[in-house]
C-alpha cells in the first residue's frame, strides 16, 4: 500500500468520526472514562505511589542498641550473634564491627546520627556485599530476608535489644522512612504517648525496626564518698576512685614503649568477669562487694570501702530532646519493601481511634507538609500535645508539592504563549487539555509495568518529572495539527476535511517523533531510580499520539475559533 493510500485511509477514518455526533460522543466518553479510571488507580492502590523506589547497593549497615547501662561485653555478645548469621551468607564479602561507637560517617549516617553514638550500649556493623552486577539477589531483598532471621535470633527478651537494618538511600537521606514526633510539656506524658505510637507502628503491616529515640529509665546506684570518714581513716579520695575503677571498670596502670609504635601503649588491668560482676542486681550484693574491697591507710590498717562510702539507689535521669525550643520524642520506623504512604495512613487511622478515647483530637486542615498532624488535648487535665509525621513522608509531600507547582507553572506558561500566538482561549485550551491527557498513559504504563516486574513498580517523583516533560512534547503534536488545519482552511478547504487531512498528513512526523522518544527512554526503564521516568515517557508518549491524532480533531471540530 502506497503512502498516499495509507494517508487517505486514515483521513477517511477521522472524517467518518467527525461526521456523526454519536461517534464523537463515544470517543469523548472513552477518553473521559479513561482519564477518570486511570486517576482512580492511585486512591484504589492499583498503582502505588512512593517518593523513590529501593536501590540495590553494595553495602548496608546494622545498628545495634542494647539497654542503657549494658556493658560492652553484653553489646559484643549481641553483635557476635549478628556476625555469626551474616557469615553464612554467600553475598557477604566482609564486615566491620564498631563497638561502643558509630561507624565512619557515610551518606545515611550523616542524618541518622552515627557520629553521636558513644557508649557501651551502641554497636554498628558495616556489611559489604559482592558487586551488584555480579549477584542476582538485590541488596534490599537480602535485607528483607535477613531482617527477621537476625532479629528473632539475636534480640533478647530479658534485656531489650533493638537491631535495625539500614539500607543506603536512593534519594535524600532521612532519619527514617517514617518519623513520628511527639511534642508536649510533660515528660511523663510524652513517654506514655510515644509508647502508644510505637505500639501502633509495631502492629502496622509493612513497618519494621520500630524505635523510640529516648533513654530508657533504669535503676542505678550512686556512690557517695564521706569525706570526713575518709580523712579520719587516713585514706585519700584518689585512692578510693582508683580502686572503684579497678573493681568495676578496669584502669591503666603503666605504659609500654615499642619500636613499632610512635606513642606509648597503656597497660590496662581489669578484674575477671566473675569478680567484676554481681551475682544479682541488689543493694545487698553491692554492699558486700564494697565490704570486700579494702584499702591500706597510712598506719597500715585495712579499711573496707563500705565504711567510707554510702550507697543511694534511684532512677537514671532521662535525656531530654528539643526541637524548635519544644520538648519532643522521636519514634522511627522503616518500611519493608513497601511505600511509606499506605502504612502511615493505616497507622494514623489507628492512632485517631486510640487517642480519641482520652484526648480531644484535632486534625490538620488543608494540603500542607504537615497535613497529617494530630493535635491532642487531654479531656481531664487540658494538657496539649502534638503528633507530627516527618521522615520520608514529609519529603514526599514536599517533592510532590514542588513538582505540582512546577507542573501548574508549566501549564500557565504554555497557555499564555498559545493565547498570544493564536489569540484564542478555546484553541489554547484544546492544545493544553490534550497535553494533560497524556497522564492516562503515564498511570496505565505504571500499572502494566507492575504486572511484568517482580518487585512493585511505584509511581515515583521521577515519573512526575517524565509527565511534566511530556507536556511540551504533547503540545508540539497538537500545535502541528492546529497550524496545518488553519492553513488548509485558509486555502478554502472545508473545515472537517481540513481537520481529517491535517491528522493524516501530520501522523507520520508525530509517529516518528514518538518512536524516537520511546527508543531513547527504553534505556531508562531498567534503572531502579529513573525507571519511572522511562516508563512515564514511553507510555505517556503513546497516549499523547493517540490523543493528538484522534481526540484533538474532535475538539477542533467543535470549536468556532479554528
């Protein structure tokens, strides 16, 4: 079939549609139905939304937090349990264990506070994997598979232990995927609310690694030196401090020089594990140990420490966190192979029901980055608290808000340029409306891509960037149609004939442009971060071609401005 014959066939097809109102109404109905149906795929969760998809990396970190007051030996025992499990993994090449401190700062650690970790209850493990191009299993799948094994095998129930698996972020690093900030004036009530929030997050599907970023209040013994008795006994405060450190911690007593080191090496003396620890955490056992520790005074007499030291038992002082000059507690949670949007909405709904029993709950009105905030007012005392959702959700809202603003700005600029050029609001609106309809292809394309991928294919921020980019491409297609149609009408051709002829004539350059975009975008589809951009450009371009060649002619036929 010759090129002219093909054009004539397509021209007749468009002309037959324009001839009858029923056919035009059918096309308009199908397009509107497709638009409504595709947009409804998002709230119906047929197409899932996420800021950025997971990225396969060559490393991940494991954060270990034992109970405050735990010894370095207890933290090491938990760490060795984790290491023993990781050693069985073929994809793991090596590990680095940091006891009592955080690992050297990396991309994620800058925000997650690795540099601030100093204490015997902290440990971090850096896990290095084989190159992502040399293994079939992706890093986030490895983390997903190992998380329950490590947590079930190494988290103790007697002494609470928190083990978190931290992946390298594919976008801007955040404290956690979901961060709930609880603000208020009463530390005790803040602690109660934060525990309720943590319980809700822990029972929400898709959320893991729940952690309350607050010190656990624990019992502690404070040793108070009686200076009068110390003086009368012929002892010194320095003597007592040294023997206490030796009895419970250990201390350096001398140094050693060596040719291999530029500085002196301290010689550290420490009692055996049986001697340094108490059989039970009781005041009586501590008094017995102090009685067993004796120091020789200036007269050669042995003085038990219990005679010059008094013991006071009490609770530890919790650390108080502030943000914007307000007392607050952070509760963090990570998502497990899901978008953070849907678990957060489920958790928020549960929190509304839970807090409504004891508080007057006020929800944030209007669209903003804090639209999920919950304001609580105690029904009995009148105390006010704020539950604010931060983390990746806030970044998602900020990003989609900024992209939405950019999209509206692009629409307005394109519309103004078209109005100036055509001196017609109707034609400008048709071109702009046709460009917007490419969103049908963008959403449907993600739905189709999700059917052919193992992991969930999310509609991401890069997908919206692709949609904004399509505005110019789609507008160009419609622009070619309108200009050519106007030229034919000026030459005396009948309006519908001119529209059909313009559609058939401009179909080839429009198709060639679309093919070039599709082939160029196909290279992006396999990328974990920019895959959404590639799919949006491909599927949106297909939709834009169909809209330009079939739907735009119908709209042009119904306007008098052409």
